[in-house]
């Protein structure tokens, strides 16, 4: 799957991933390969992705939206930064 994470200012991440977990408005959910098409709003919270090389990356995001279709995912967020865990 290919993921792009965008803010109004820049592209934060662009690359291939194995999975993505996001803070949906009605609760967190995970997207895996061949996920059904979806458009959803996102709340503030943690976004976690697993790259195709097995590296886990976690970001803190502001409100936004996600669209996934045919193994292409786009996350648009007002703010995003690496999570401090």
C-alpha cells in the first residue's frame, strides 16, 4: 500500500506501508492491504504506521481526514509531528 501524509505546509510521509492505525472520529481503526474504500474524519491523537521494511513510525496528529482506495491512502491533517513517547 502507498501512504501519503500531508499538512497544509508539506508532505510529512510518502512511502509504502504494511498497516496504518488512525484515530477516527468514532474510534481508532486500522487499514491493511486491500481494505475496502473509505473516507473518514480524524480526531486529534496518535497515528501509527508500519513501513514495508518493518519500521514502526508514530505521529501525533491534529484533526483531519483520511481516504483509502485501491491500496492508496491519503491522510490530510491540520498539524502533525513525531510522537514523543
